[in-house]
C-alpha cells in the first residue's frame, strides 16, 4: 500500500466523521421530508391518516395545471417579489453608503438600522397590525394632520392596500440585514479608488455610480436573489396580519400550501404545490450561480 494514501484516507474519514452529525440532522429535517413530500404528491391522501396511500400518478399535477387559484397566488407572490426586492436592494445599499462613514455615533446608527432584524417576525407583524388598525397610530397621526373630516384608512381590509401594507413589514424587517452585507462589501473597497476618482472629477454621488456600484455588483446579485427567495417564501406576515385576505388579495404561494394542507386537509395536493414552490426557489438559486461574478460570495 502506498504510504502517502494512508494519511489522505484518514483525513477523508475524519472529515466525514465531523460532517456526519450535520448530514444526519440535515437528512432527518430536510432531505427525507422533501423526498416524502415528492412521493406523496403522486398519491391521494384521505382524512384518516391510518389509511394507506393510493397512487394516482400525475393527477395532482394536472389539477395544479388547471387550478385558477394556484395561478392567482402565483401572481400575488410575483407581485410581492417585485414590490419587495428592488426597494430592499436600493434601500439597503443606500443605508450601507450612509453608515459607511467615520462620524461620531455612527456605531449607534448602524445598530439602530440593524435592530429590526433582531425583532421576532411575530412581534413585528402584531405591532404593525396595531399600527394599521382603524384606531391605530398611523390613522391617529393622519387624523391629527387632516382634522375631524378624516376617514380612517382600512390598511388590512382593503384589497388594494393589504398587500403593500404587508410588504412594508418585510421591508422594515429585512433592510438592516442586507445593509450589513453591502457594508461588508463597501469596507472592502480601497479608499484610494475614490481618491483617484475625485481627481478625475467624479465627486458626490457620481463616485458611487463610477466606483461603488460596479465593484458591488456581486453583492447586488447576492442580495437580490436572497431577498427574492425570502419574498417567494413569505408566510408569517400574511398569516399573522391578513390570513390571505381580504378577498385572497394577500394569499401567497406558501400560504396556499398551508391552507391546502391544514385547512382543506389536501395533503397530497399541498405537496404538489410545494413542489412547484421548490422549483421556483431552485430557479432563483440557479440564477444566483449563473450571474454571480464573485463565486466567493456563494
């Protein structure tokens, strides 16, 4: 036996030994349930869990293809994604540029912007639901500004306002997290580049267009895809604030999976909708790998 191969084999076995607990946990919590959900999507489940599964082939996929509610919630999810991702990318980048300065108290300002990330989404959703209430703080401020003729705005019961109102919670909760990602990229840019740009006449916000944005392109891609995946999988905000209403205007794809599984008890069909969600997230992940220039950010 080649004596050089023995340490290599021992190193490999040691590495797998350290990975084994994490792989076991990942398999039990993610891989095996995902495989079971895939199998269940090709069966018909009854209300009695003790009954054996009945194989029905592609019937659930055909049902999905002809389900108008699926296309509606898919469109709502797409609107949610479009309404959340650009503001998060631009807002987080602007905040990162703002706090990437040597100013008195700048650390407190960074902490203030990051604080919403530490707040539980349950607490945030309940707090915003109180703010949006008819007798809530927002309507109270508007009434104080407009006067006695003010009619309270029904933020969460108006089909036109409910979805943007829920989006605002996602934006408030996520801006600080993505700000930190951009801040890490900004602090990796040499100050000499900005000094050279100033000598060439690039000053103020123009230097960010000439220097910052091109060098942060991998970070922009990363934040855009990460926030898109998070927006595609949004659930807590919808569940706690509107429960898919009013008139299904805030029913997203993940909430539709929940509704089919736990309200309608259509477990197999819920797994089929979940499979569609998995393919969408997989597509977004593939876009991340296809367009990222700096693979070290993966």
